[in-house]
C-alpha cells in the first residue's frame, strides 16, 4: 500500500526544519485545519508564534511557489491587505527540506466577513479592484490558468478512468458531463476575456475580517483567469440578493479597476467547472488519511447521486440568462 505524502512529516521534523532557518522553537506545535497542505502553529522562544505551511509534495514546483510569493510581495509593496510569507535572512520565502517545500508566516487572527452586509461587500469590492489592478500589470509564467480543459475535461477523465464513480452511475455522469463541457466550452469560446493574475480561490474562508478591514490569505491556488472568478464566490442567496450584492461589490471594485460586464456570462460556467474540479480533487487525494476523516460522505453512492443532480441543475443554469447589474459597464 502506498504511503501518503505526509507520512514522514513528524512534529520533530517540522521543528527541525524551522530551526534550520535560524528560529529557536520552544517545542509547542499545533496542527491547523488544512487538507491540501499541512499547516502548523509553532511556538518561537521570546517571540510570537509562527505559522509553517508545508506544501503537498509534487503539486507545485519551486518556481510556481516562488511566483505565488512574488505576487504576494507585489501586493504587500502596494499596501494591499494580504498575509504574505516571511522573507528570511537569506532573502528566501520558500525552503526545501528533503522533498518538502515550506514557508513561514506571521500569525494573523480574524473572522470571516458578513456577506449579507452590503457595506462589507462594497469594501471587499474595493480590495478586489486593487488586487486585479496589480494582477493585470503582468502575467504568471509558471503557474497555470483556469481553463475548461484543466478544471473540467481533466477532472472528468480522471474520475472515469480511475473507477471513482459507482458503476450504476457511470453512464449518467459520463453523458451529463459530456453535455456540460460542450455547453461550457461554447460559452467560453463566445465570451473572450483578458486573463489576469487572480487569487482564484476567493471564498469567505480565505478572507479574515478584523478592525473593519478584510485581509486575504492563502494564495496557494492563484492562477491566470477571468476577473469574475474572484467575484462570483462572494455572491449568495436568491437572484435578487445576488444582484444587490453584485451592485455593491462592483461599486467598490470599479473605484480601482474596470470590470467588463460580459464576464458575468461566465459565472455559471465557472461554478460548474469548480464543482467538477472539486469532486476530482477529493478523489485524487483519497489516499491521504486526512481526506476520509474530513470528508466521510465522499466516495459513496449517495454522494455521487447528489453530485450528478447538482450538475444537472447546473446544465439548466447554463441555459438561463446570466446575472446582470442595474447599470452596466462594457
């Protein structure tokens, strides 16, 4: 049986890796809630604790991680609110330890923003407008892009070729996702956009609210893609509520960066691709013991039945009129 990627990452090894960078650990170490990577709060003698993030092996290259960190450094230099990795005395932000890449961060506390508060939504829009203005200045060269192929086609092929779906539901999933990808592909081809550097996983759990401001964390999934990718996950509720939130979001956003309303037509496609990508992500990580513990409902016939039902609803949503704001800007 294959061992999972973190089988050798003991507390002692974590402390040794951090001390090798010049810090004196006091022996306190607490694992924090993370699945894709392993994240620890580590006590430092006579100083505040540090957060150590050990990246999943073979997911990102060192060049890709450094490009993420360089983006965070640009944002920090522009006084944009991000928890960026610490730069060590040697000028590095990412370190290697016998197969593991890891970074260190200051500890920062806060809570998720309140999405029903339109003033909060407008402030988030201002932050994202500034983020995208900086993100549009140059491209990523090593990190990937959000595409129909990477999020949709590759996810479908992995799930079908690795017998992840119960045999009774394979045909339903294969037929449905084929139709979905044809529809999504057609929408993307007919709605060209200018890709920019994004957070790309901009849900409320990756935003910390403290002292009446939002601070963004976890750029682990940053990619090139359409600007609307960082906006749609902040919308919730029925269509009227989402329209009101969109108005507030873009009111703040366009103080710093112009938004092309035609990208609103991509929202349901991006939502669908994220759902497919998430299911394949869980399947790809199932050999990691942390995943069956955290997602016990996955890999059951009930899960796949509900997933197929949700995708059917998305196929219908792809045919509906896209979300609009009251006063557009094209």
